[in-house]
DNA sequence: TTTATTAGTGTATATTTTACACTAATAAAA
DNA sequence: TTTTATTAGTGTAAAATATACACTAATAAA
């Protein structure tokens, strides 16, 4: 049942059946006011060459989170990335090959720091969540579940910053939240709320690329965030 | 890798390793103003006779939800119960036996309709979440994750009613929410809010057991709830 | 008939959320 | 060099929502 390469102290469950376990990774980035997801052409049968999330099988000797990190690293070169489990997809016949259950995680990455050259060998590309093609198996379901989860989490935890570079402007931050919730946000109310939490550091430099006037850069300040939490309040947008 | 008893059309992934997959079930009930969980003494090694959640191994020929429903039925005799996936627990060595990943689901049941006589053969009993003993492996973590999830869900979906009988009084319903959130709720504000949604049907009968005056029974009305949703509003407590 | 217990009700205040329009800076165009 | 076009940045008033709070009603038990 269990791989020979990993020897457990005893085999208590030798009468039990084991199943193939995969991980699928919803790698999300933010670009041009839109959330994007990295997809690639499935490199093996069945459904070879169809669009698919980044995935891989869990090995006998690795933990679940290890497997997800390995897959993320293989396709993006990134480590230490914010990830969260979305859920398990385990109905019979969800995979056309064999009986496989798959565990979906999403990752929030800075697209500019992401090297997809390795993934591009499998035809990988970033696609906007608004123009996502049909993916193999239940991968589209995984994506919609991920977006719902992200919407919930981003409202109460400061995880959105993972999608931006170290420095960002408030207009960019607002565009990010508008992309996550797919609805416009009032500029003044947004600024009031985010600045009231006092978790951002205003820099003296401006981004002059996206406007003539130029918008000040800000940084997320983890220490300030800890203070907010310690004071009994919490992140909320 | 895959069980002989279930034949897939082809074996595409024959070079992959498979792992044991279990399901664990956090069976929740409501009794005497407290949330309760069904636990039992683990019937096999390792850690035989230690307190444990209700669980079982996923069979080669059954879907995940099928496995959870099977386990729930075995220990409670119940079918058609509200359940939700909490997550996967899959680090190496989380189980002392072999490498096992477990998928946790919680179930919301009416304790009065639950027959635990079968489970009692394994020493099963209901325990309050406030006096939960140490459970095997990471089962305590599963319970705390479940409670967090339940708190989130019960605030926006009318799932709490699954913990009550068909008929219930408003004082009982309030006690349920106080148990879920572990904090007192103002009686008048609670009634105002729940009745404003217009999803309850007031009956003419009273519960005279828990007070001298007696409290009117109410029923959750699914049709009324659908109307609320159709009108663009949503459940919120 | 008195007492003790829980059910049931409304309003005023505080807080939060929402809606909304002008000035500032500056690069590009005229 | 002046004008124009574009995005950044700012405060207040109204509406909606959440909170705090105390008495009367019913009735079984004493």
C-alpha cells in the first residue's frame, strides 16, 4: 500500500486500500487591474495538452504542504509564498485516468518576481480570471472555490499585499480589491478605511508611470499590523 | 497502486505512489445550552482505546462524500445530514501508524434523532466542546478548525437549525447561537434580527417544559428563506 | 394568593457605512 | 508658454445599522 521507499515503523493498516493523491495549485497574480491565474498544458495523458492548473502527485515520503511547495517552486521558482488550502476534490471519476483525489491550494504571488520560464516549457501562461478557458476535470470548480475563499479571507486578513510588490500606491491597492471583489469601490471611503487601520507606511517617493501627478508609494508594515491586532482590532476592508 | 476491486479504464499513473486516505467526522449536536461532539474510543492500534473522532478509511471504490456519509451512518444511523468539509490534515507522521492523510468534515445533527447505540459499542459518548478531552493525533486541531468554520458559516447561512428539532423556541435558538459564538446575545436585538428576515413560521403551540409562561414554537421555513435570497438579501446574524 | 421564573416587547443613542465634488500636480499637446 | 487632459488626493452630511437598556405577561409552584 505504501511506497517501499518510505518505511514506517509498523504497518497497522495493511488491510486498507490506498489512493493516489495529487495537489493542484491555483497560482494567482495581479496585473493590469485583473487577477490572473497561471495555467499550463497538461503534459501527460489523459487529456494531454488541455489547459490545467499546476499540479503534481504527492510522493510517499512528503507531507502535503511539502508537495504543494514543491509544485509551486517547480513552476515559478518561488519559495516562502502565502498559500492556503481550498479543499479536497475527491469524487469518483473526477479524474479520467485513475481514481485520484486532489487537494487544491491557492498561492498569492507577485507576478513580477515570478519566473515562469520553466512552466512555459509546458505552454504555461497567465490568464485573467475573467477570461479563463475550460480547464481539465474539476479545475474550473477549484478556481471558483478559490475566488470565493480569497474574497472571504482578503476582507479580514492583510493577504492582498502578497499580490503586489513591496511598494505600491493606494490607487493600485484599490484596484486590487476591486479585482478581488469584482465591484467598484469608492476612492475616499477606501482610503479612509485602509489608512485608519494605520498599517501602511507612506514613502516619500512617487510612482510617476501611471499618472501625470504621480501617486505616493506605500508599504505594508507588519509591526504596525501587529500593534493593531494587539489593540484588539483587526484588519477589515 | 489502486485496489483490484475497482477497475479503471486505464492505468495512466502507474508510476505514482498512493497513500492511505481517511475521513474524520466532527459530529456536532446541541444540548443544554452547549455544543457537543461525539467521540469514541479508538478500536484499533495504534493508540487503541484513546479518545478519537469518528473516522474510517476511504475505500478504493467510493467517493469522498460517500465515505463521510458511510461513517456518519455507521455511528449515528443518520442520512441526509448537513455536512461540510473542513480540510485535509496531511503532514508526515500525523498518524503514528502509517502515512495517512485525513479529510475532516463536520456534521450538524439533532441529538434527539441520533442513535449512538452502535457507536456506544466503541465507548462513544457526547461531550461538550467546553470539556473536550485530549483526542488522538491532530483531532483536537480538527475540532478547533471546525468551530471556527461553523462560526463563520452560521453567521451567513441558516445552518444552525440543523442542530435543533423541527420545532424550537426563540430562547432555544438564541441559546444555540450563544453556544456557537460563546458569548451572550441581547434578547431583544436577537429577536428583532431573526424575525426581520421573515424566515421563521410561528406556531400556535408553546413549549411549557423550560418555563412557566411557555415559549411559542417556531419552524424554519425554507420557502420563506428562498424568497429572502431572491429579494437580494441574505441570512445574517 | 403570593412568589419565583422565564417570555415577550420598543425606543433612543452611538456607530458605521454610504454618497458625493472639487482642487492639485504635471506631462503632453497646442 | 499656455492650454488641456489625466489621475491623485481630500471631508462632510445623510442613511443605515448596531447597541444598550427595563418593564409587563403568563403561569406553575409554594
